[in-house]
């Protein structure tokens, strides 16, 4: 019942947002700001023609690779920083300093090191999602309830069992939060890379629409990105609810 109520509120929120958008864009020239009716029509047409699905599929290649690499590196490193005071003392100043630098500022270096194409896009996705995941995981593991660790030790658990049976389960809510935040940043990086480097896939469609003053086509890509992000977030939330029923309120 609660799920249906939540889904109903989500649908109501989206419908209200579309209605406000339609009213706001009613007296505005379409070349400046297209209404949702025109955008959704264009989205449907480009989807049926295969233009948007083909571009999205190609974009998901560097998104997936860059995000998975960030997850593979950031989660173990986050655990090490969160649970080892010496590692944290050495790593925190560097992480905080680098984290303060806008990822876009690294674009010139990525161009020099990786070029303009697939490798550069993967590198930017990795960079923009890595620190979000790292900081969240390290904060989560650092704040594991000490009483849980003490209880594990009282039952004779060694270091390996403490990590796998106590620290990891207690940190999983933070890991899922890190995955969700990192995924949003990865999607952001995906389209940023396609706009800053060689214009390809969804980025190329956006640039072509902008050059033609086609705001409906431009917003259709943005709406598609919103739908991809929403679907990915809901997928992670569903996985979290399934794996952590003791943590997620249904």
C-alpha cells in the first residue's frame, strides 16, 4: 500500500511539473523554450526513428566503463581510508585538495593524456564519479558503530570476519548512497565529455539542435537523460531494498 502511495505521489509530482512547464512556455516562442507537448512529441519521434536509442546506446559504453572503474577503485580505497587512521591521515589532505578542483578544470589534461575520443570520455566519467563514491564510502565506514565491532570481537571474530561480517554489512547503506551519487555524476560526466571533446552520440545531437535553434530537439535529449537517471536511481533503490530490508523502509 505504501509503495502504491509513493508511486502515486511521484506520478502526481511529474504531472504537476509538466503542467507548470506547459503553462510557462505557452506564450514563449518555441525557438526560445519549447513546451513539454512539443518536446515529448519530438522525443517519441526520435525514439521511433532510432536516432535517440542508437545515440544513447553508444553513450552508455563509456558511461558504464568509467563508472565501473570508479566503483572498483573507490570502494576498496574508501574502506581503507575509513577504517585506518594512518591511511586517512595521509590520504585526506590530498583527497580534499583534489576534490576542491572542478572536474572540468582537468579537461585540458585529459585531452593531452587521452585525446578526444572514447578513452578521454571514460577518463572524465571516472574522474567525476570517483571522488563522490570515495568520500561517501570513507565517511560511512569511518562511522560504523563501535559497539558492533566490539560485539564481533567478543564473539571471537578475527579481522577478516570483522570486515566481512560486521564492517561491510554496517557500511552497505553508505555504499549504496555512494553508488547513487556516483551514478548521477557519471551521467553528468557522460554528456559533459560528449560536449567538451569530439561531439558524438547524445552530445552531437544536442549541438546540432542548438545550431538549428531547435529547442524541442535539445530538450528531448535532456528529458531522455532525466529518464535514464531516474531509471538508474530507481533500479539501485530497488536493489538496496532487496539486499538491505533491515535498513530501507518500504
